[in-house]
């Protein structure tokens, strides 16, 4: 995997802060630093997973990339083979164009489909806005799409309530695919589904990716799913990336204590792998008022003085011939443990 | 299996729901035992009847449902009590519920009352079931919260649920459930709404309770990983029936029912790498009002044939392991 890869997205110090308004005059009392200085490259054709606990800013980052939430700082550069454009500085009209290439699949298939529209009604809107005028043509395209997500062509005239959760999620995927995007952000796309259905959707996502040469940004909290679907993983904690590595590499040589704890906490459905849990104390601190120094230090079992004062930067290492980034003062020591 | 280890036995339980003149056989003939100091995991997809089974034991069923048939026997110190024959809100049931058998719910935010302090809600349980006076109750509540690992319990006891984080709320609920040292703890998806790191804390706590108080735990989950970590015995449910029943080793190493096997093959397992094969179960769970004839899993089962049109009986494979299938899988 070491050959030169084409980047599709480059994030530079992306920040998304939400102001907290207080009092009669709506004075800004502070900021929720949901995404706090993230730099990252996404390569064409890969699946990049964003993992972390709830409240770590992974969904906000996904939405910031698509400009569904306006980032308050930094650059998001999208490379569509011809030009490179900073998504944060595009006019609305230009953004419409780019949106054709960037799509999202939401977590809850129930609430992301309009209950008053048939599937055809929901799916035809993106096609309409992107210039497919004849209805017959739209019906044909949508029929093909439904078949590509393993549903029947006739089902396009049914309403969302007539489908099961897994089917609805597949409709959501079909909608994202309808205008042939380059990159899809999957925001917890399988979390709300039953296990047997989850497998169907995961497999579908993997197959579609191969067929259409898509790039995924896969947001999830489930590290077992991550291992199955992704190429690289970025672990987030309190709005920052703490570790970024190839997936096998992350599991084999973990370089951040948070990732270690996270991995050990996952219940594994394999009797031969029952292991000792590394218990983290307490909860994720509030992103309004993050701890000084390393944001993870109050819960870290290897915390030392430097961790309380200096914010560790994301440093580049090399493990097993892969690039491996870790934001820990003692990243190399993690390997030897 | 010795009888004195069993604390609750359920035999042929049938719980039906009635809506719009239709009948949903949510639980359709379920039998199992909960043993002292052991964790029984009930696994299944949504709608398979696992939560209804738990509510039947607690007599917390909604009005439009009814236990039609079967026995739920609680083997208490004072002899056997038939829970299914007790009045839902009768004095006997109320004295058992919350003291001998208690329950943890999935979503702590909706299960806790937002207008009372945590301390009050824990103390309430003690007030009904023990003779402690007010000061003793307060002390006991603080002790419970401390055991659950909540920092500064003396202050936290006067706070309201919204001031707690998700993991702490769940711990407060466990504290409430454990207030009277119950013999049986029923946990209905206690960690589904929580992050994995918090989930690990809760599991550690439940393991501790089991060891220290010899509590029997009935854990309802849909996560095979959780089963692997915590269970001693496993019950796999599908569409209101138990399809497989056995110790955790029996069920996970030698799954006999095609459904169990398919379920295990459909989940990605951490540590097996990117190229692991996951095999989705085809189709989806049938409509409960329009059930298939015979074996409920037959339409999705790769091994089904015409003989599966009749509901198979339970057949035992070993002393601890039984399965409801005409074509049980060979042990590999």
C-alpha cells in the first residue's frame, strides 16, 4: 500500500466550534469545541473510519466535511481530479455542484426518509436538481439503483413505513448513490440495525465500493465493524485525532493508551479471546472546558507530569512499514508494553 | 442439574398481545431456568420476545398483553411462589418486585424519574422493603452509590438524574436495583445506550455483584460479544421461541441450531482481520401477525425442507444443551 495515492480530501486544521449563548443579550459564554484542529488526508478509493465515544466530535467532523455544519476555521480541500477547491470558501451555487460528488448516509433510516413520500418521491429529488428532466428516465435510474442495493424495482412506489429497518437503510444508501458520488460519508450507517441485517448492509457497502470505486468516510463507534470494512482508522477523542493508522496496524501495534483501552473494552464474540479489560475511570470530559495538556490525561493510567501541561501533537511514526500517527508523549513506549 | 441451584424456573410460558382484534404470540412456549450465582444471557434480534419474557417474570406487562399459559416459579427461601398466579399489583408481588427480583432497564433517562433526586429514588426502594429509618436509608444509599463507583456520593445523592452522565445514570439504576440485595437481577439491554468504555465499567460491576452477593443475573442482549464476555448459560430466542439453550461453551463452540450458527457468522469479530467472511442471514424476521407455519426460522434457513412445516420439539444434545430443530447442525 505504499505506492503514491491520490488524495481526494485534504483537511487542514479544521475547527468547528459552537458558541454557547447565555443570558438576555445572548452573550457568548464559551464554545463547545466539537472539532478542534483536525488535519487529515483522505485517499481516493479507501475507507477511512472515524471512531470514538459519543461526544468526541466524529459526526460533527463528517458534517463539516459536507458543509452541513459550517466549520469555523481551517481548510477542507476537495480534489475532483481536475481542480482543487476549498469547500469552506465556495459559494452556494458552487457547493451545489460539489455536493453531487459528496453524499451522506445517516444513522437513523426512519427519520431520514420523508414518510409522506414514496421511495420514488424521495429518490427523485437529487436526480431532478442535478438535471435529469424526464420522469421515465428517473424511474429507470431509480429502479436500477434499487436493484443494485438488492431490492426490487417495483418497491419504488411504496412508502417508508412499509419497509423494515434494513431495507430503509438500503434506500438511504441508494439515495446517496443516485447521483454517482465520489465520496460517501456513512454516519453510523449500521448502528441502528439488528445484527443479521447489519451484516447485509455491511456487505452491500463493501460490494458497492468495489463496483463504483467509491471513497467512504465511515463514522462509527463499533471497532469490530471498523476492522471489517475500513482501510485506515482515525481514533478521535474530544475533537482531536489521537491515533491514525492502517487498520491491521492499529490493532497489531497500538500507540495510544486511549485506543488500547477502547480495544480492550469491546466484547469479542470469540471464546478463545476472552481478555482482561483495561478499565477507564470516569467519563469523557466536557468539550466546553477540555482538560489542560493531553485531553486524555485525567483518565489515562500512564499519565505523567508532562501530559498535564503540554498538548501532544500528532506525530508520525513507522510501524511494520506503515505510516502511523499518534498523539501521545509516550507513543513509542506503548509499543513495548 | 440440582434443583436447589435454580432460583427461577419458567415452564412453557406463553405471553400474547392483543391489538386491533389481532393476537401477537410474542412469547410462545418458553422454558428455562435461572441459576444462583450464574449469568443467563438471552440473545435474539429485536422483536424476538426477549424483553417480554423479562417483563412477564417481573409482572410488568402492559395492559393489552396477558400471560396465557405456563408457569413462572420463584424458588424463594420460604418455599416456591408461582409468580404467574400472583396479582400484578397485589401485596405479594409488590413485596417480591424490587426486593427479591429487581430489574435494570435499557434507557436510564426514561427509567429514572426526572423530578426526584437520585437519593430519594434509591431510598424509596429501601423504605418499602426494609425497616430502616430515614438516616439509615440515607447512609445505605450513599454506601450503594459508593459501591457503584460514583465519586462524591454524599453530594451526588442530592442531585437529579439530568445532572448525571449516561454511565452514571446507569450505575445509579443498578444501585437502585441492588438496594435490597436481590436474589435475581434482570438486566434488559443495560449497556446498549452506552459507550464501550462505560459498558466495560458496568460489566465489571455486574461481575463483582455476581461474585460477592451470589446474585443470579438474567441479561438480555443482542450482542454476541457481550454473551461471550459475561454468560454462563445462553438462551437463543427467535420469534417467541427458544431455539437453542445451553452453556456458553455449548452454544458458542458447537451451535446446533442453524439460526445460532447464522447469527454467529453474520457478525464481524475483532481480531479476525479485514478479509474475514461474514455471511448475512437472508431475508428479514417475519411479521408477527403473519407467521410462517411450523419452524419460524424455516423461510430463512438454508437447511429447511418440507418436514419443517411442523414446529419441531425440543431435543437434547447433551445434559446441558438442547435445540429446537429437526436438522441440528453436526458439531464441528
